[in-house]
């Protein structure tokens, strides 16, 4: 536990410091004048002043020595200018220190130096060397420690969970730097175009850029397409894909039915399997769902040897009308994003002679390419397709990692899941999080609040995700006192020493006996109010194996890619001045 030393109270008649400053200042002034006289005398051939500043001052006062004039005046003026410059620089530095956020005072009670361990550049570089990763940076940059100003990194086997409130700089200070510094393939999800406009230029210099934009968040034309059914190679993957549609199409607070929702999801999974088996387009599923008595999916499944899924579809088709309508209605709602023809252009071929390239996740993870998956939240969101594409890419990377040395990617893939709770509702993510770190798949899940994560994964799931991450970053802007209270407790305590003085009055007004009392009490390093009011540019980092550290987050315009990002924004941002 850190101790906060406090100054003991001074007596009203204690002038010790003032006297010391006066003596030191007088000696400094005399020394400057003596030096000017000595140098000036040597220039004009006048006699040298006495050998020390004190005797020089006495000689000037008694008239035993005359000021050399001319050159000595110029030197004295130069000394005055130098002193004025130093005073000005000191004043500005003091003002800068005074203008630093109040929360920075907490940094003195936190770790620095060797106590930061693997977070330092040296520690991250050692991990990269152990993993056999050769990259320009030793890991995923986090920021600079406020105490000690050391650059801090998450290693290429660390997983990240970030909670940043709205307009706290999560894109400019966290997401964009992580994308730009990634050594291999990059996967990005978001509901805004700024992250794409700012990074696609620099990323295009390293490999192909794919922008999946079915809802026209970035006004990207469908120059390529991806077939979600290419992911469905067996029953298990069909059920996974159906789960993405279910979780992405349902509002977080929507009520569910214990019978119809699971039955509808099972039906959707079986229809996905049937469509993949028949090599039909994804839109065929919605056609089948619009005709509950069509037994084509059952016949396809049965002829392909999928007996149990075929029996399941048959059971729904032959169920009583009310039951069948309810199940089909739920499944139809889960696949509602397929109604939009603009969305379908991204997931189905446009005619039999479609010459657009088809995105292949297995090929993507073997390159230094970049994939941006964009969607809006709300009804008919393309979030299920964004989630499905994200999972397909991550699982392809995992499969490729098993063929590499040590079972991990030689060039780690970085996934920045910005707005994950809105556009990428991957329900199995908490269970898989720590595993992906061992495969060289570095994921950064960015949320706006703890409650957002609870809406998607529940209380236990959010706690599991938070605990599975090696790097947990809070960037401010949150008012959830329960969450902030947990962070405050994790930040620790320090001992605050306080002094109080009492003084007795004596006859005649002279000071009497003076008594100083000392007391020690414990204080939180960061109060809940400090965390709630944390300004942009500061973040609390909780990393596995180290104590909490307060960091200064660095925006992209202060980083090494500032020129490239500005050029990218100028080219792609429709609001940029040209």
C-alpha cells in the first residue's frame, strides 16, 4: 500500500524558507554580476574584479573597483535574457503541470518501471520473441503511463476488453492505432464509417481492403460478395449460423417464448443446412419460410443423409396449424434482414454471370488484408450477417493456425470488434475468448458500458468475458456506479498522513507551546467520482499479472501514421475539405 506524505503545518512566525530563498537569490545575482564584470574586463583590458562575488560587491560599494562598462553591460544583458527565458520556461512548465487532469494525481500511487512487467516495450518484445513474431511493433499499443511516461503494449497473445463511454476517443485513441499497427490480417466491426475512412488508405498499402456494407453505412458499392452458406459444412455450423441470426435480430430486452423461439431457431438451422446442401442462394431460406407447407427442404436433407434434421423439418410441417405458424413466424423474424434486396446483393450472386469476386475467409487469413464489416443497429439490422462473417473469419484463422508452428499464427490477426454489442452479437464469444489468444488471434472487444455487455451475454457471460481478457481498459464516460465502484476497489488504497497543529497563547501575545499531531487513514487511489469524470486522453488499465496503471492514450494524429491517416480521410471522408 502506498503512503501519501503530507507537509507538516508551519508556524506563523516560521520564515526559514523565505530567508533561504532571499540569500540564494542575492548570491546568484552577485555571481552573475561578478562573472559579467570579469568577462567584460578581459575584453576591454580593464583590471579583473576581486576573486569572489562577495569581495566584488564590497569593492563596488566602497569604490575600490569600477564597473568595466561596455562589454560587461552586454554580458549582463545576455545573462538577464537567459534568466528571463529560464523563468518563462519554468512558468510554462508549471502551468502545464497545473493544467493536467486532476486524475493524474492518482498515478503517484500506482505502479511504474519494472513493476509494469510485460506491459512495457521490453516485456512485450520478449513475449513477441518467444512467440516467434517478427513485427515492427512488439504488441498492441495501449498508451503511455502517466507515471514514468513509458509506452505500454498488450502482447500478441493478450485479449482486450475496452469500456469507453460515448465521445471519449475510443476510435481515435484506441481502435485506429490498433488497426494501423497490426502486423497481419485485420478484422473490424463498427456502425460508423469514420474508422474505415481513416484507416483504409494505410491498410491498402499492405494488402487488399474489403468493406462489407450491406446497410450503406459508408456508401460502399457491392463490388464483391460473400456466401454465408459456404460456412455451413455440417449440422453444427448450421446451428451456429442460425444462432447468429437469432441473437442479431432480437432486441436485447425482447421477451422470448420457451417453446417457439428454440423451435424457430432449430427450423432456421435445418433450412440453412438444406440450402447449403442444395447449393441454393441464401434468399431461398426466406422463400421456404414464406411457404410453411413446402417440403422441399425435408427432401433435400433426407437425400443427403441428414435424417434427423429432415425428421425435424417434417415434424414442423405436419404440426397443427397454430403451432406450425408460430414456429415459422419466429424463424422468419430471425431471417428478416434477408427481405432487403440491397442487403442480398452482398450475400448472393447478381445473376448467373456475376463476375464479382467472392470473399473467401480461408484465403483472407493467409494475407495482410483488411475486412471492415459495417451495420446499423435496430430492426432489420444486418448485424446477423456481420456476426456470421466475423465468426467465419475468426474460425478460418483458427483453422489456419493449427497448421503453423506451435498452433498459432506466425503473423497475428487483430480483430477490433467496435460496437460489438450493437453489430456483432456473438453469444459464444466469452467461452472462446481466452482460447483465441493462444492461436495468435488478438481480439479487442469495445463496449460503451458494462450494461451493453450484459444485454448480449448476460451477467455471467459479461463477467466471463471481462475475466478472460488479459488487458482490460476503461476509457471514461461511464456513470454506472456499480461498475465504477468495482474499478475503484481494484485500483487499491493508499495511506494518507495528516497533521494538525495547536498553539497556546501566552501573556503579552507571544507564541506559546506548539503541538503537531499526526494521523493516518486509508483512501481509495481512485474514487468513483474520479472514474466517472475521467477526461478524454486518460484510461485505467487492468492487466493480468500487474497492478492497475493510469495511462495517457495517444490519438492517431500524434502517432507515426498521422500523415497517412490524414491522406486517407481526405480521399474517402465525404465531409473532408478538398
